[in-house]
C-alpha cells in the first residue's frame, strides 16, 4: 500500500491500522526519506516515478491543508486548493502511466462537495456551488484523471469526531464553560468517528468500491447533539450561544457557512449497501470514544 498524507490524523491512524494487520505501507514524504518505508516526493514541482506505485494493491491520497484554520484569506484559499490538487494530480499521472497494471487510486474528498444545505443527500446528489463544493469537485476531477483503466474511489469524508479533529477547539471552549449552540444549533452536521473513518477507507479498498463514497456516520446529528454530548462527557455546561453574525465577522462567510452553519444531511448509502457496519453509529458514541482515555 502506498500512502500520501500519512502524517495527518487520518493518515497516521490508517497506516497504524494497516501495519497492525501485517500490510506493508510505503509513505510518500516531502522531505528526505529517513526510513526504508519512506519515499521522497515533491508534488507540483516534479513528477512521481510510476515505479514507486508498481505492484501496490492501492495508493491512498489524503493530502490537503486543514480547513479548520481561519480565516480563509485569499492566500489560504489558494493553499487549500494547491495542497489538494498538486498531490492528486501527481498521483493520478503516475497511476495513469502504469495503465492497466496500475493500482487503484483511493483519494480524499469531502462532504463539502454537496454545498451548505441539503436533505437526504447521497453519492447520487449533485455538487453544490460554495467555495468548498467547487474545490472538492476540482479535487475529484483531478483524481479521475488517473485514467480509464484505474479504479478510482473518492472518499467524501465528514468532519472527524476526535480530540485532534473537529472536537479540538470545542473541547477547549467546553472545559472553560464557554460552549453552547453555534448559530441556531439545529443545523445537521455530517460526522464520523476516527475508527470508522479508517475502517471505511479499508473497506473501500477491500470491497473494491469505486466512484464517490460518503464516509459519514449513519445517524443524523445536529450541532447541538454533538455539543451536548461533549458537554456531558466533560461535565460542563452548554449555555452560551455563538450567533451566526459573530462567526461570520471573525471567521469569514465562506468558512462559517461551510463548517459551522452548514445544514446538510448526508447518508452513507454506498458504504451501507456494500455491507459496512459502523462501530460508532451515533454522534454520542463517537464523542464518547473520542473522550475515552485510550483515545487521548
């Protein structure tokens, strides 16, 4: 298995899971290789030797700058775009060069592709027209350029419920007693636990799924559901509302609408139809797992 983006939250967890089961993982790194399982690459400035991917069962691309950094200035929007498109184009070109002998390309995307409002959304739903939706569409098109002989799976991932994921800023505020409804609080937030994220990626590879795959928990949850679960888990109050206008003022409209006031009910239709069973079917389960001592 070849993995790009192995240093991130999802990538490091995926690499650990694969190695625990005896799978050989080769990591692509943007610095001089320091161990036998690393290969240096420079996406965007030089091509990747296709031989690096030859014989791999799959290549997994998880590269991308964090959407949780604010504000989304013009320069950071370009970083969000470049950090996703350059690695994906580089991987796709290397896979395409191998033709029918190339590995499957399993590449990251996000549920942000659906825009900021939607109900009953599945992999068959159209893309939205927000900044993040347009970026995800371009990102997925870059992966599809791997060619007609390649199985390409697009991991439309929801925000990951983990201490180092979507919960990171919320834990700090909650511990300080400063948490409460974000905007109206009733907006539906897509989510997934880190364990299920890793298991779903591996399932996508093993079940040979292709096309878009929504990596999102099966039970819908509102912003309040997640916030209340976190407050209960930390034994803190959940009282102080953060109005939407204040969030837009501090974080910017695009980031606020894409991440905090978005109201999108995404269903993991492809995963469930292929037999995937979630370890954490509710957001309360996911928060509890994230707060458990072993997850620290």
